[in-house]
C-alpha cells in the first residue's frame, strides 16, 4: 500500500488503481503540500507592548484597614491592563483540508501581543491585524469533536483580527479563519494583578501592653536574592505612627487578635 502524507493533517491511503493512477494521486498530495507551504510563506507577527503596568499599594493609601494576627498588612503589587480578546465558548477555526478538520480554541482571555501587517497587492489593499495570545488549540472536527481524521493534537498559536474577520495564526503560520460562532469572540480589556519580583511585607504579630509586634519579610520570586525576615516592635505610648525603612502607617487600634491601621507611605 502506498500512503501519501502531505503537510496537511491527513493521510491518503492509495490501495487501488494502476501504477499511473497511484502516481497521479501521489502527485496531487505533493501539490497540496506545495500549496500549503506557499500559503505559509506569510508575514510574521511584529511584537508590540500595549500593556499598562503599574505598581499598586496594598492596601490603598489613607484607607483604614483591619487585619487579623498573622495577616499581611502592607505590600506592593503589579497591576497590568491592556487590550484583550476573550473566547467565551469553545470556537472552531476552519482548517483547509480534505476531511473537514478544524482548530478548536478553548474559552480564555488573551492579551494583545503584536500586529500582523498584510502588504498591498494588485488584488487587495494593505491590512493590519491585531494579534492576541498565545492560545492553546487542538485539532477537531468542525463541531469540536475528535475523530479518526482529526485526532485532537494540541498546539499553540495567536488569534488575529481587524474587528471584521478573525483567524487563528498557528501551525507553520497558516491562517485558519473563523467562519462560525462569531458571538463567542469578543474584543475587550483585561486586568491582572500579581506580585513584583522583589516582595516586601509587614505581618501583624500581636500586642503586649503598649507594645505592638510585627514581622518584616522580604524575598525575591526569582530566588536570586535570599529571603530575609526581622521581628520589630513599637511603643504606642510614644506615637501611633510606626515606620520601618520607608514604610509609615498609623495604628488606629490593636489587640491580640486584630489590628486596624491606615497606610501613610508604602515601601520604596
């Protein structure tokens, strides 16, 4: 049996026919592969950074907060906001082949990572697409199910759009268009919050008389800098304002279970 494998995600078993017929079918497979590669000779996504990243205070400055003993009182965070594309329900992007396979992208939300420029030709005007990702997709049939021809192989790519058309820019830079389920794709804005690489925090550790106790800790998430901690205590009869390094905060009330306080200045 002569089996023809092209770069498309299919195999064509050639078991019957004359030698010339088999050669003709094999040539067709080769032609499909060449056409596929020609379609792949496309532009690369140009990376851009359109994300807005800010350092934020936990809690906000000037706001009275109450925490329990052992809780983190003060820290800094990183808030990242930017344009995004949201898949609300599994969406199928059609893939050109002979057995009707599609790329199914699971629900998720993806930041914009770059742009794709289509140059003008005699047949079409120049276009610019915003690209979002990376998105994980798997090969399925057009209804999102796996079968013998569309075996569910998993890969990653980016979803590009000019707000009118959408396509998955994936395997070998091939474009798989979205031809159905347009209501499952939405352009929006995404915000995530996390910790900076270098973390400083103050933890409440209880009260004895007029003395309030805390634990200061600092550590680096990339593990280059060794973790450090130090116990500190303050006499509230001297002042309700306490400080450690650049930190300043006012203690409103404190006992052996919780503390209320107002952050005046965070760590640098």
